[in-house]
C-alpha cells in the first residue's frame, strides 16, 4: 500500500490529447497570411492555424464523446508548430490566440468540469528564449551566460553543419539545454510551473524529465506544485520502467508506453509495421502471444503501487509515434481490440486527437500530426467513433473499470481474459486476436458466480456458466467482449 495519494479525479478521467496547431481553428483568432491550408499535407515547419478558441468551439463534440480532461502539447510562445521551442513561458502563443484565448478556454472547460493539463518543457528552451538570445548577441559578456552550457563564443546557433558550441537537446541547435544547477534557473522554472497552476490548470505533463539531472529538482517541483494544488496531476514522459520516479516524491504517474507496446504487439501482431515502431522508446515489435501479453501486464501491474497504477496515463499513440491504425497496417479490428483493452485497464485512458475517427499517420512525426478534418465528416470512420463513445460510456457507468481489482483469468496463444471486480460486481473482458473462433473455459480465480446469469454488455460472444467458478466463452474471430456477472469471493 502506497503511503502517498495520487489525484482522485485522474482515476476517473478520460483524456483527450490535443496538438493545438492541428485540432481546430476559429475565425475569432486572426492569422498571418502564410498559414498552410487546413486540409493540406502537414510539413515539418508549416503551421495550419489551429488555436485555443477552436478548442472552445469543439467542446460540445468532446463532451458528447465523453471526454473529461484535456492534455495539450505546448501552448507557450514558440517558433515551432509543435511548441517545444519555447521563447516565453509566461505568454500563450499568439497563433493560438494568446493569453485571452487561454483564459476563455480554461473558463469554458472549468464550466463543463473538464480538466486541463499542459505540457511542461523545462529541460530546454528555444534559441529565441530571451536569456539565450542575449548570449547570442553579447557572447561571453552576457549576464545570462551561466543559464546554459556554453563551450565556444561566438556560439553557432544556425549553421547545422557545425556543432552548436553549447549543450543542446540531441545536439539540435534550436534547443539549448538549461543549466538547472543554477539556482536562478531552477527558481525561474519552478515559478513558471507554479504560476500556471495558480492560473487554474490541473497539472503538468513533463517533457523528457529524466534529462534534468540536478539533485532534488523534481522533488522540489512536486512539493511546490502540490502546495499550490494538492490535486494537481504530475505525469512524466518516461517510456520504460519508471519505479524510481513513482515513489511519491516526484511524479504521480508516467505516460504508460509499456502498456502501449504490450497492447499493440498482442492485438496487431504480424500486422504491425516494424518500420513505424523501430528505434523508438517502446517495443510494439515483435508480436506477443496472449500468454506473453498476460505476463507483461502482470509484471507492469506489480511494478507500481496501486495509487500509481490508478493514475497512469494510458495511451495507444501520441504526437511522438505513428498512429495506431497506421501501425496496424490499416486493420480496424486491431484498433477495436486495442481500444477495448485501453478502456478496461486501470489508469486514465488517453485518446490522441482524431484516433476516434480513424485518422492515420506514420513517420516521420509530421505525418501523425494531420489536421482534424472537421469539414469532411464523410471521411470519418463512424464505427470507430461509436466504439469510443460506447466504451467511454461503459467505463463511466461501471466503477469496477476505474477502481476495481484487476485479475488475469486466462491466457492462451490467441485469447486473453481478465476480470475487473468491485463490491461484488464483476466485469469479464475477453479478447480473441485469432482469425478464427475460439472456445475457452475460463476459471474465475477464487471467485464464484453469486446470482443471475452472465450478461454480455459489449461485443458479441456466447457465454455460459459451466460451474460455480467457471464460464465458457465462444468468441468470434478478432473480437472482444465484456460480460457482467455478480461475484463472491470463494471461501
């Protein structure tokens, strides 16, 4: 049992991950003339003109979908369409509508009980950041010199054929790394983080936090943020095993890419396109059997305290990966099975904008950052949209899917069965990834069916009770099902 608490609201949240330049744009935000057409193919450096008032105008859509929390890629002033080249952490980017649009968006979300989590990029900034720019202008005479790590003067900020002469993230000239050992830099970043929580945001998703090595930095960050709002969510972008970060002194949770790669490798299997997932921080390839998936999920669930597990940010893809439908070679059944496992897993499910309508995109990154096709609803995959609505609704109706116990019941080469149980109500979730039907006998692992017949509440399958502590399931090919039963603990 963990001796710390994670935010209660996160355990019941459904997140929607928004890339602001590409989600929605409003005529109420004026745009420069050199903005790319909304429906054109995304380019590496071009802007589409999405903004925060566009988000406001689509809140009805998001609320109808069942979304209760928004995670935004960076919204601060930045010379990049993705926002990770920050120029001013105290100003919302004018292309997104500036501070006034942010305040309107935040107020509208709060009025609908929709939480807002922002992306915190505190390891590095953009070369247009004021203090860094001063060093470019004044060299070794700049008073801001020790905010960064310089080797040479004059620094080489733009000639990419030569090293930059300063520490830069992945040696990219545009991304100078902060010297977080400098007390002034550290205090500056802490105050930025506190400021936006004081303004009303509900938490931070932290970009590459493992690259900040300064002793005690993240411990202080947590202490100061929780002092402003004890229910603020702190989630780190860490792609692998993260036990050291989740002991109650730093983060509440991480982006759960271990769950991501486990699901994709199982449900997509040989359909997975290896070239889209290789060289990344997660491992959706090679394929995993149902037994291998079950073992990996057991390992994942045992890794963290329950408080952490219930707050993990669970996802199938993001702005840093190819989209799930493209990874699976366009196979819709793979997506449907993955979404079922996502919404029946403990933690907060997160939908990357457009996945719910079948938006596609591979690599490089720009291809997975297409504009949402609001003006072309005929292109939407309405069956996937309905699937998301149905599973979000099911998760909201069934507390067991949010905070219930999780038990592995059965794993074979092609089938995985789990139970989520709470206060005598059990939901049996079964997935068959095979191309042919499977009949399985499912032991209930110390549980007994109390009263009534098992009822299918999602998907299609034949289900029969074959013993007080066993079910028989006839599963169609490439299908998932949720069965509700009344359960007692045996003995």
